[in-house]
C-alpha cells in the first residue's frame, strides 16, 4: 500500500492522494473547430461516453435512484454520489468531489485533418483502479465526435506518467497488457527552497468566500482551500486515509508567511452547460503570488496542490497550480 500521509506540515498529518496521470493524443479526422479552453468539452464528452459504456439501466435511469449505484463504474468515477454522513464542508450536497481532472494541452481552436489534440486525465485515489474504463471512454468519445459540430477524432496513443518519463499504454488501436494494473504515483516529497517560493496559477482559479469569488487571494486562504480539497478527496476516494479536520494551527502558521509580490489578473471563460441549457461564466484569477517565510510546513500540501488543483471547476482543469523557486 502506498504511504497515505505526510508528517511534514508543521506536525499536521496530511493525507496523501495517490494518482495516475494518463496522456491521450487524439487525431482529427476532418476539419474541426473547438472552444479555446477545452476542459468542459472533454469532461462532458467523457461523461457521456463512460455512461454509455458501463450503464446497465439505460439513459432514463437517474443515478441517485439506481439499485446499482454503489457498485457502478459511472458513480465511482463520474457521478460520485454521497452515501452516508458527509464531511464538515459538504453537508447538504448530493455529490462528492469527482476523483479526476482534465488538463488540456492546447488552446488552438482550428484543427486540420491529422492535427493532434492532446490532454492529460488524472485519476485520483481509488479511481486509478478504473484506468481501463477511462481509456475505453476516451476512445469512444473521440469516435462519437467532439464539440457542437460533433467533429470526429480517433485515439492515436495513450501514455502514463512513470518515475523518470512516460510509458506507452495504447497505440495503433491496441492497449498494452499493463493497462488496468498501472500503479499510481503520490505527490512529490521534494522540500521547498529555503525561505522563498512563487505560486503560479496557470488556469482560471475560482475560490468563493461568503458567496463572492476572490480576485486577490492571500496565502492563508489558499492554504485553507488546498487543505479542504485534499481532505475531501481523501475522505471519499482514499480508503483508510487518516484525516484530521482540526487544521487551525497550520492556518495560523500560514498567516505568518509574507507576500512579497502579486501579479493577479482576472481571466473570463464561458462554458455551455447541457444540464442547465445555458452558457455559464466560469472566470477566475490567474497569475503569481511570491511568498517568503518558513515554508517547510507547507511543502507537502503545495506539492499535492500541483496535482490536485484548487478551487471550483477542477474537473475542467481550472485551478492549476505550479510551484517555482523564489
């Protein structure tokens, strides 16, 4: 069993969320026009393909009322329903955080026949066990077509991240024999450089406090949202994880870290919601936050956030964080 906790957070025991990173390359079969930011498109197409692949009851059956909901691949991966008592921040909500993240690699809108469309799919916690289903769903979503024009694609190849590089798991229409048994990774334990670091927010990041989206977050607030995401994912998707909801001392330490520079800007982004039949504003802040102080207690959490993302809309690829030396 992979280690599930890191004691490096100033004495706080942080659960570790294992993950599998799959990199898919699709090829356009005809000219295609896709949205600038493709995370929502990929997630929606993946969800439709996964349900068509694994659902025994048919599209008319609502997942929350299904007799098979506790064992179905779709409700384990895509429609993750809350069963039993939820953790503190999720009371009253019907679903848990989804254990996957899409990371589109390009913002190109026009693709010619043969052009690649590459993206990463991260499977978090025990969702890594569903890797073969995920690949099958991606293969079928490509064939069904992407975007409003249902532009057809074909799955060209798939790779998985391994220590030191990448391993091919699908090519020329065939999956490798290792697919389904790929071991997950865990976020890095690499310590932070002494005293200084820069957090880069690469995709729109949506943090809501008292009903309002933040445009200029401070370090303490960021640490709170990173902790919340790590703990909630661990609660639902890492069996046996040790979870401590009493993290005030770590937040107090975060208050002592100084912000030496900020360069935030708001980036607007729209997505179309099939469920609500309307366009939705999904903007968030991007940019950098330079910090200075005793950063050692936060290394495990910040390294985890590089994998898990932070804030709302993480399944689309929002809230992508990168940690750089100061």
